[in-house]
C-alpha cells in the first residue's frame, strides 16, 4: 500500500484506537503512577499489578513509604522482581519528593529526571499517565513496533523516542504508548507475532519482508 509517512501514522493510530481501549493506571495519581512505573521495570504487567496492589494496600501515602525501612516493602513488591533494589529506590524517591519538591511529583521532564533511578521512559510515563501531558514513553514494545512498521529505523529506545517526536503529531502522543504496548502484548509479539490477526499487515515493512521472502523461497523450491 503506497502512502506517505503522515498517512501511515494516521492509519496506525486509528487502527489501534479502534482495537484497544485506553487504560488508566493507579487512578491517574502521579505519585502512584511513578511508583508503579518503577515497579514495572524489567517485569511483566501482571507482576507489576500484583506488586503495586500489595504495596498500596499497606502503604497509602508518600509520607508512609518515605518513613519506612525498605526491607518492609520487599515482601509486598516481590512479584515485580529485583525487589530489594526497587524497595530502596521507592523509599529514596519518596524522600526526595518530600524534601525537595514539597511532596509533589514534578510535571516536567527536567525535574522528573532528577529523581533517583528515573530515566526518560519512566519520566514520560508519569507525564502521560499521571498528568495527561503529551510525551512518548518508549519501551521495548514501542521500539520494536515502530521499527517493524517502518516508521523509524533505530537501534535503541532512546533513538526511537527522538525520531517519533519528530514525525508523530502531538495529538497522538498521549495515546501512542498504551496502544502500542497492548498491540505488542497481544499481536505484534517479540516472538511468533500473530500476522493473521494484524490490522496493519498492508503497511508493515516487517510483514511484507517475510511475505516476499516466502514467495521467493517457493519460487526457488
């Protein structure tokens, strides 16, 4: 299907919006979104959900978490993996927010990146899911899908974020991460993607390459 890049992006976003409902995490509370995103690092969503639910069932405020021994958090967040490091990080972040930001999560990337262990993906997740501010959090799903579709040609999530910000209209930024994550979990999976269910087959460089290679193999067989 021949279309320019703008048309491809429109089609991708419109197709994914038709297929998936946008989710709300932690009631959209910026602090809980921040802590949940820290918990989500290097684990699956279902593990993050369990760890976050267990943590906030026992600790309800930033002050409570900042004032506790990280060891007390460890059994609660164990499902998320790397629980010792994450428990320490959560307490450190909570203390810094109280000490330097008057107990408020900053709503700008510059100050979010000052928090311990917060990188661009986590900061952008807080902007999108905690403040509904336009940003493009790039995780492994967004990075993989953007390259498979041929929207970008990049080697790292950081490069992908830079390139997507150049080409994706700002009106799509808030929705992009959640839609691509759901798409990446259900259809455009890292291994054994479900091509037969994909609504984007016709504009997917990755699928077209596989399809063309299959035709060539059949012709030479």
